């Protein structure tokens, strides 16, 4: 079996299937992809993720790690998060204080819908407008979608959002990885056959995959190829002529989730818990976490590491960053803080290669060619969504 890409998607797949298959993983850049530590001035920043998993120690990723006996420590948020509104932090249950009696009743009905009905293609924003039309609820949901998925409520169908809500009830909220992203990806990569080469072609004959060709024109034969490089790139390497028109049309319409992360050093700290802070009254920043509340080794002694996230809302990157920095000034007020690094995620290095709700299945129209990673998430968001898809592929190939 060949896996293209040693991102967390490729590594989790190899971990589950290595007992059944002999696996070669090809990686053109750094092992771990967007789930790796990025050491900077003594801080453990990251290439992408916030050193966290959406469903912490009880989500789909943790399930794979447990199943394969991969050592890890994930500390669940307690509370999962708080919400910053008008300069004050609130727990979820206290948000009800913003609502009238009638609005509380309506919110309970909406939560019931989310937990017990499937939803449909209606955009979440439209659904909320129709059912509640409440500004505070909309701000909370908008900030949650932005922080969690780099997406606007009008861009996610209720079927996907309801599924995420169900997963939160079932598997719990976010957890932070002790040691940061690399603690997981290094442990997953250990002992694997990783070949540091770029794949430039996926070879297909009569609609069946035959192998791959690397940048040195070497051919590696195999009748199973699993791609962790995103659906667009996968089709590019395979050749469009191998895919039906309606599949290509879906790919053409695919939207990447784009965002900006701002890394901050602070001695004072901004939150006193190990969950996330969803910021609801800011111009751009939608949330942050302070991973040093879980693992102080992610920053030099005496410092906290805070990472903020915002959805990229225009192509004017300079302006978007300025608005984010203004928000940070507002959030921190007179608390000590220093901007360490601003990272922009777009153009082939996004937050997600397919926005949540528009993912592809692991099966492609080409026999033997499968898809994992962040354009093939299932049921929930981010890496736990990637892991759910990997678990299903594992069942299929076992
Ligand atoms: C700012 C930000 C914050 C995030 N926060 C979180 C979070 O807190 N929690 C969470 O769960 N998720 C988070 N995510 C999402 C998460 O980081 C990604 O979903 C995940 O890392 C994607 O993994 P992947 O394996 O799909 O892709 P990648 O990590 O991109 O891996 C793909 C790999 O394939 C390699 N590759 C590409 N082309 C080729 C080729 N032709 N030949 C060989 N190798 C190739 C690449 O070099 C790369 O290493 C965040 C993302 C960002 C950007």
C-alpha cells in the first residue's frame, strides 16, 4: 500500500493498517504537515493546529491512538470553553441570561432539533435567522464556527452543524495534547517507512490504480494508493480524464477554509482555564486558547502561549491582520502581551482543504485510489473528522 502525504491523516491511516499491509508513505515536506510543532524563540508554535483536538481524549483521534497503543496525553477542557461578550467571560449555561423567557424556550427547541434531527442543506445562518433571529445567539454561533472551522454560519449546512453538535454531546469538547501537535505526529511516525520524496503522478490504467511516480521518475507499483494531499491535488496528479464530469464539477466548486492565526507571548495570561475562549464581540478574532495552562513546557518559563484564530474574510490580508491585531489589543487591554508571529493559511495551505459540510468520501471513482485528510472529514470537524473517515476506511480495507 502507498500513502501520499505524512500529515496526520496519512499517519493515522498507516497506523491502523500497518498490521495488514506493507506500507510506503511518501512525504515531500515535513512529517506531520499542518499538525506539528514550530519552535520559535523557546515557544512551541505550530504549523497549523492549536495543539488541540475537537473532542479531546474521547474523540475519534483518541480512539485510533488507543486502538493502536500509541502513547499520548490529551487533557480535556474543563470547562470546554467560555464566551467573551461585552468584555466579560461567560460559561455556556450563563448565556441564557442574555435571553428573555420566550427566547430561552426557542433556544431549547433549536438545541433539541440539533441533537435529535438530521438537518438538511439549509445554511445554518438562515435556519437561525428563521427560528430565533437573536443577535447574541448569532454572534456566539458565528464565533464558534469561525474559531472551530474557519467558516461562516451561512456557509455550513444544518446537516453538518447538527452532526457536530451531536458529536459534542456524545464525545465531549476540546482537549489539548501534552507536548503539542508533534507529540502525536512524532509518535505516529515512529517506525514507519517514510520516503522523503514528492509524488508527481498517480498511475491509472483502465480505471484501476497501478502505482505512483516520484519526482525522480521512479515508479512504485501498488494496487492501493491512499492520498492525504487533498482531493484537488489528487485529481491533478491522477489526470482529470480518469474522473467523471459530475465529480470534477464538485471539485471545481470546492471552497477551502482560510484563516489567520496570531501567536502571542504573555506573562499575565488571558484565561484561567484549559478550554477555549470564544470571542463574540470582536471584529475579526473568533477565539483563542492558552495551551500553557495544560503544558507549561510549550513556552519559556514565566510565559504563556496564546493562539488566536480568525476566518479570512477578504483578500486584503494586510487589513485582515490589522483588524485581528486591533481585536487583540481590545481583548488583552492592559495585560502584558507581545505578538510573536502571524500566520496566514490559504492558497493550497489552508485551514481545511474542503470547508466542513462539503467533504469527499474515502472512495474515489478510481478503483484502489482512496482519500483521507481534511477534504475527507466525516461527522465532525477538524482532525476528529479526519479520524472518523480514517476509521471507516480501515473497516473497509480490513
Ligand atoms: C490555523 C489552524 C488551526 C487549526 N486548529 C486545529 C485544531 O486545533 N484542532 C484540529 O483538530 N485541527 C486543527 N486544524 C486543522 C488541522 O491542522 C488539519 O485539518 C490537519 O492537520 C490536516 O491534516 P492532513 O493530513 O489532511 O493534511 P496535511 O497536514 O497538509 O498533510 C499532507 C501532507 O502531504 C504532503 N504532500 C503534499 N503533496 C505531496 C506530494 N505530491 N508528494 C508527497 N507528499 C505530499 C505535505 O507536505 C503534507 O505533509 C487547524 C488548521 C489550521 C491551519
